[in-house]
């Protein structure tokens, strides 16, 4: 054994065993009196590492997070190259005994003792991580519990992530354990607050998308926000959008967001309508354009949906772009044909008027249908009613009963009138049907359901003041991007004539809103 190794071991023995100067120098007469009394015998100065141990003890207590149990401070040993290799092999064998594969840890500085590594593993397991989770990202075993993990967890809990959710966050994004609170976390939090994300929502956002903590502010996050504002998204709505679907902050504008917006515009939707859609349903940005959105549009056309009606469908029900549409359309088409004899063409008109039908449960659909059949309305007429007003299929039966009994008992109407105007069931009985019918009754006017229900309050008052009832007219026709054209009809008042002269233009974005 070399002389230098003997000297190193002797030094380690002196460092780890408190040895007073009276033991080192057994003959006090050899020590001058000035040296004997120059320094008091402080027990902390007897051990060269005692000061470090004393400082570590109290500094740990001073900086200790009350919600976490700090690990033991182990300073390790002064080791040579051979000793380090031996310690690494021992620690590696310990990890293998737990089922952890240490191959990826060869480039990391690992603890010199099994005790420290054991503390790290147990701490991670107390967070809720399993051995499989650790194997998924074994680099987390190279992070110091005291220097890395506890400060990070403490800060995350401080900004609103509950302790019970911290383990799940670490599972989803284990790199968070090595991040710097000051350099990485705080700038991201400040950026989110600048987007008007509410302070209580910060934890929710990061819990859903912890990768945000690793983003650079001048990168994807800033460009995606700037582009959305440029197409008409209100800056005040960016915060709620982040809370609803934070993943768009990590989407590239050139390859994801802009192609998606451009495709919707190519269907006929103005950018302002697309902006309103994204404000309310930001998650549609997550639909894959090539794999989901375009095939779904093609699928709608293949089922007989008119191309010019696609824009109405998307504006009314954007979620349809991300559904497994072919299977849902096939199922609902077969069901409506089986139960009500609605042919494929009629089914296409149903989808154009109410695309939510594709997601409506078939048991829900049958309840209003069964109610109508129980009123002795033939199957053929029920099918006509559904094609004309698919909203019937989503109505609550108790409300339909109330409206039906008022129609039969108070109004004395015929079932034929309901077949011709099934929209009657969609109006509120208390706020529209009863008051307007009472006004008609007081004036002694007998009219169709369409005449006194399918108009605004102002228009209804004008109709009551008119000398005659205007003839029945067709429903308004609408051309994409053009005017709302009403069929020619008799003018009931000068006021109405003036409003017609204004040549009002109703664009599709108004209809969508």
C-alpha cells in the first residue's frame, strides 16, 4: 500500500473521530504555554468537519419546509478513484435489487452511500411514484432531495398545486425536479399572469400542462398568442383560453395553428367567426388537421350534406371536426331509419339543421319520439316533424307535455297544426306562448302557430296593430356570405317598410353567434 494512501486514511480517521490536541501531543511539556492557552477547547473545533456538521444541522432546520421532512445531510467520504468505483457498484446493486435499471445513470454523480440513495428513492415513493415511474426517467435519482426536489415541490404547492397532485405532476413531467425556481419557474408564472390567467387557475394550468415550466418565453408561447390576437381573438380572452386548453401555448404557428385556421377559412368561415370559436372552444386546435378534420369534412359530404351547409355545421358544432364521425353518422342514420323511416336524404337535412344529433344518445332521442307517437301522431308525420325541426329530439318530455296540453285544452288546436309547425314545442310556454296567445284572444284573432310565434316581440306587436293578417310566407332563405332574403309579403306598417328599405345584411358570423 502506498504511503500517500496511508496518509489519506489517517487524515480521514482524524476527521471522523473527535480527537483533541491533548491526544495528538501526549507530552504537554513540548507545547509552549502560549499555545496551550491561546484557544479555548471548543468541542466544535476538535473535529475539522464538526463545524460543517453543526452548520448543516441548523441551516437545514432554518430552511426546512414545514410540509416536508428534510432528508439527512450526508457529506460522503473523501474517496479515491477505486473507492468511488466500489461505491458506485454498491449503489448500482442496491438499485437493481429494487428493480431500477441504473444504466442511464452512468454519466451522473450519484451518492457515495446506499443510505443517501435510499432516502431519494423513498422520498420519491412517498410522492406517489412507482418503480416503473422511476425507470421511465431514472435521471431523477441524480437530483438532490435537499437542493433540488424540496424547493421545487414547495414552490409548486405555493402557487396552488395541491400536495396530493404533486406526484401526478412529477410523473407527467419529471424534468421539473431539476428546474430552477428563480430562473425557470418564476418567469413562466409572470408570463401567465400577464395573459390574464387568474391566480387561482395557475396551479390548474400547470397541473394539466406542466411542460409549460420548461418553455422559453420568447419562443412558441409568445408567437402562438400573437398569431391568435392577429386573427381577431380578444386579448382579454387569452387568459380563459389558457385555462381551458393550455396546450395551444406549445403549438407551433407555422405547422399547427395557422394551417388549421386557414382550412376553416377555406370552408367559408370568416376569421372573426374562427376567432369566436377558438375563444369558446380552444380545444379544437388539438384536432389533427390531416388525420381527423379533413376526413370528417369529406365524411359529411359523403353522407349527403351539402357543401354550402358545412360551414353552418362547423360554426354551430365545432366538436364535430374531432369526432369519430363515420361510425357515429352510420349508427344514427341506421337508427333513425329503423325507428322513424327517415331516408338518407332526410337524415342529411337533420344533420344540417342540428349536427349535435351525431352525439345524442339514442335513448334520449326516443323519449320525445315516443311521446309524439303516444299522442296518436302517425310515424310518417313524426318523421316529417323531426326532419323539419330536429331540435325536437333533444327536448325534455315534461316540457313537451305542458306545451301540448295547453295547445289542446286552451288553444283547441289540431294535431295537423303541430305537424306543420313542430317548432311550437321549442318555444317557452310561460314567456312566449301563453302571453301571445292571450293577446290574440283578447283581439279575437285566430292565426297559425307560425304567424304569432315565429317573430320577435316588436314584430308581433306590429302584426297585432295591422288591419289584416299577412299571408303565410316561406321561411327565410340564406345564401352563404350574402343577404338574408325574405320572400315578398304584404307590408303591415310604415315602420316595417322603413326597416326593409335599410337593406340590412346578415352575414354568417351573425348566424353562428
